[in-house]
C-alpha cells in the first residue's frame, strides 16, 4: 500500500488536531491531497487508466466540497490549509 498506518498518523498529526483526530476537515483535506498526488503520478505513467481517472475526479470533488465547507466555517483555517498544502483555488 502506498500509505502506511504510521504515514496516516503522521499526516493527521501534522495537519489535524492529533494523530487520532481523523475527522477534522484539515486532516481529511490533507489525506485527499496526498491521494490525489499519488493518483496523478500513476496517471502520468498509465494515461489510459480511465477508472483511476474517474476516481481522481471524484476525489478532487470531495476535497473541493470540504474546502467549501471550511471557507464557510472559518476563513483563517481555510487559508492556513491552502498555504500548507499548496492548493490553488
């Protein structure tokens, strides 16, 4: 698997409130971003893998929904996570 349990804990600890806080919007956005980057790399090598392309589009939509939620909830948290992960609008 491309992301181990320790890797996920580290990701949630860095971007969430703690390593066991998997439900925070920032942690989920960070996880989705990691998965999106992984799938993008896969698609560069396998450009005809349409199932992965569909999964990638769905993940981007989920991340966008969470970012929209976060901008309505707290603009400062939104700006911080955008800056940390290097996501553009």
